[in-house]
C-alpha cells in the first residue's frame, strides 16, 4: 500500500502563478519605469536603482496563493493505492472446475488479482477497483457468482468498483456509481479478510457489482442503514433492483472481516463481546416475483468468531439459481449457513468450520473445515480448506481440498 500526497495540481498552479508574479515584478525593475522627478508629469527612467520596491499587491497575491494551496491540501486527502493477490492449488477426485473434461481436479487457480485506488476531496470520497483474474468462483457446485455477473477473460481488466460518496450530512452519505449493495455481512467483507478461501453461498450470491445509487447512514452509533437502487438484471431498462438493509452493532460492532483477527487493529477478541445483527429486503424489479429477504449475525469473544445467515428467495429466482448451482428447486430456495472459528493464543493460527444447506431438490449440504496461518494478519496468510459436499445428486456429491495464499489487501 502506498500513500501519495494528492495536491500536485494545486502546488503546480500555485508555483506557476508565483513564478509569473515574480517575473512580472522583475520586469518592472528592468523595463523603463515611471520615476518621480519633481515635475507634475512623471518621466520614464531606465535606472534600476531608481525603481520603486515591488508593490505590496504582489506580496499579497503570493500570500493568497499560499493560502489557496494550503486550503486545497486540507480538502484533498491522501490517495491510497493497493493490490491483492489470492491464489490456490486445488485437488478433487469428484469435481472438475474450469471446464475440465473429467471429474477430477489438480491444479492452480488465481482467484483475485486486484488493483484499487481511493481518496477524498472535501466532503467526497471516491474508490476504483479492477480485477485482472476475472474468474467466477468455481468451488461451488457451479458458478454461483454467475448470477448477474459478466466475467472477462483472465488478464483483462474487469471494472468492479467505481463510485463517489458524498457525505452531505453528519452520519449520512450518498454513493453514486458502480458498487456492491449491502445485502449481508458476508457479501461486503473484503476478499483478503475471509475466514475461508471463499465466501459462503449467501455471500457469493451477494458479491455483485452494479451501477446505481445508495443512501446510507449511521444513527446514534449502533444503528446503520443502507438503501440502494441499481440497474439490476435488465441493465439500463426501466426496472431496478432495490435493496434495503439495517444493522445493529453490539460493543465494537462486526468489524471489517471474518475470523478472530480484525484489520486494522489486530485481534478484537478479549472478554468483551463484539458483533452485529442485520436484516435485508431486496426486490429485482425486472421479474414479477423477484424479492428476497434475509437475516444474519456476526460475533466475536475470547478468540471465538461466529456467523449465522439465512436468506430466502421468491419463486422467480429458482431458475437462475438452479442453473448457476447445477441443481434444481421446486420453489424459491432458502439458504442458510453457520460458521465458527477459534483464534489460538499468539494470533497466528485459527481453526474454522462451516455448514451450509442449499434447500434444493437433491438435499445438498456442504461442510468446510479450515486452518489459517497468519503471517501478517489477513494481509499475508496461508489457508488450508477441506470441503465435503453431501447430496442425493451423484454429480453434486464429492470433496475438495485446497491450499491458498493471500497477499495484499482489497482495501478498508
């Protein structure tokens, strides 16, 4: 991560104008000047020594320019740039990811290759992020994030975030551009701060970037709320996807990530309970029955991390979700998951487990076990995951083991 002093334009402009002022003042000294010779009409004089000192107007202009530069510097905060690399080696005798011809996997995969930049100008914040990996998450039963997503070829720059945030009132802001709507805790966690190598299914389905606006705020400390309207499934046609969410924090709140380590600031464990509960309602306006709702919970205490999620989708989601996951639903599905982690003393090793239920016709469920080794918190860590999929559908049942490395950050 690198911080850049974000006032080059102001400094250059100030320096240029001061240079012009100085040159003009010097010109007054060397050009024929008007010197008083005692008569009523001033006469030209080329005597440098007889020229008057530079006018106080020039000194005033220089002071004003210095003040302008300082004002712009105060308004324009530092620009932060950074990147994230996440890759893994995966092995499975049951699943084939990445278009393989057989039901086996042994190979490396680049999950994220991201670059981002962010900064502030007065009451405005901005953020831009590109991903060069451009691979939809393959470790689910299909491409869960294919719902509403358009991937590019690996190596192409895929724009994920590009938005401005106007903090127009105390505790209230307006986001405009391309962003993630706040649907759950798991969909808004930065990728380097995941407890497992991949998000929960609920988090993966919510990890979608779209263009629109979002009004957000914080009331009296513990209460946060988000209201967004984005283009949705029909893109720029007449319908929108609307999402509303409220969160209530306990203690220090949910933090920025998953697991016992909270970045920045390190371990937020201790004996005090910190966490939050959230509720979401969304509606995809391009279909007649496209609403969904959910409730989730995050908590930390004494090295333990817990996360529970439940989301239910209306019937018109069944086809899209079934196609993305490679399974079927008789009606709108209801997904739920439960995760737990324990950060061992020393803050370097963490054990984790997660259970997920798909509520599909094949009665599919997933159990994931994980071990994390933190070299520098979430910004440099190794992750070893084992996932077992139980299902009545023979194409869905199997297991996967993967070893992943995370370096960098997606941003705070």
